[in-house]
C-alpha cells in the first residue's frame, strides 16, 4: 500500500543516500553487546512515551530505567531527568554499562552533535507535525493543569519562545546565545543550523513519524531487533491519572493521524492570526519535519538503502 503512494525515488533524488548511519552500532545493539544501548532523542509530545513503552515491551525490567526511560533521574538523585547533554560521554558510558540499562532518553536537552554519536548506541527519534505538537503541549501542560497556569494560547506562546523551532535547535545544538539568529536578518546562520540539523538526523538509525507509527514496525524490528511492536499502535499518555481522557481511542491503526478526537486541530482551535504567527515561528521545524518524514518513507520502501540496514 505505502509503496503505491510513495515508490522509492531514483537514487539521485533520495536524501538518505549516501547512508551515513553506522550499521555496526545497530548490529552490536541487536546482538546485546555489553554496554550498548538505545539513545532516544525525545521530542516532547511527539511520540516519545510510545517509544518508551515500546522499549519496555522488549527489554527485561532490569534493563529499563525507573523513570520514563531516562536513567539520569537516578544518577542525579531524583533531581533531574532527560538532560543527557549535561553528562560527559565517559560518565554516560560507565553508568549505562554498570547499571545494565539498555535505553537512555534525552528529552530536555539538545542532542550534542559534537560527541553523542561517539556513544556505543543506536540512535532513534520520533517527529510530529510542529504545530500539532505545540498545541498538544499547551493542552497537556496548561489546560490539563500540569504545572502551567496560563489558559490563553496567545499569552502562552509569547512566553515560550524556547519552543519556537525546537526541533531545529535540538538537532543543530546551536551555541548558547544563538536564539537571536532564529529571527530577523540572519538567514546565513539559519541555513547553517538547518544543514547541521539535517546532517544530524541523517545519522539516526531510526526516524519515526508520529502520524505513521504503525508503518514503523519493519524498521523497528530489523534495526532494533524488537519482536513486540504493539506499542506503535497503542495510545500512551504520561501522567494519565492527572487528566484522563475518555475518548475511546486508546488503540489506533496508524498513529496520531487516527486519533482525531483526542487531538486539537490547529486550524480549528487557533484564530487565523495566531495560526499564522505560530506557523511562521515554526517555519524551520516544518522544513525539518518534512525531511524527517521523507527519510522515514525512503528507508521504508527502498530495498537498497545505501549499504545500511536493509528493511526486512
């Protein structure tokens, strides 16, 4: 079905060639080599909790960090979780090997492009349409009272400039103080950030799309060696006891694309001015998301993926 909608492009048109993923890292992970683990770059409200549940179904309990697949919660004495940019590689390697954990989630920090690829890990992430993701975070944190007191999306968005083009910042890992380059007459700098983000993403072994999670099963099985992929089509919500939604959509066939009753549609929820503003504030992320989705599709339908790990 998917091959009819998106046949494998000609080699010269593919963005996944040459395949720059390190196949040996994925093979070592599948073989259970001591010290190897799954590094998951968790983009908030973009399928990260689903991915953690996926790992939980395929790892023994002893190989799972106690707090949402983020081992640094324990390392920090329960003070912080999902901040792997703050830990040097040698600390991460030693602690992961000593603990026997097989997954490390990095949610609140950028991916460190200068050193994280040196870890003995297989790398994965999951994307979601940027405006959908932003609105979902507003609903999750503010409307459902999880630490946010702002109920007006206009005021919230003005105060959350840290979320503007958050995908691009995450994978480009710009220096401290670079926020100003994401606005105004700094197109040259933005091109550099985008180039770095695309280059970083191309090295990730798995790049999923939250809207098409069910189609990710072949890649998850062949690259990670996971047998149970049921979590890809099971809706998972963190801290669900705080604000349960009885919408009858705990299971779905595709991903977030098939749970419309559970999601707010930006064009319906936002007024025209706010929709335009948030879309412009997320313009780079829209481009990077298109790149991620293209990578996902190419790796799914193309039989030869440049000498990388063939989809079974």
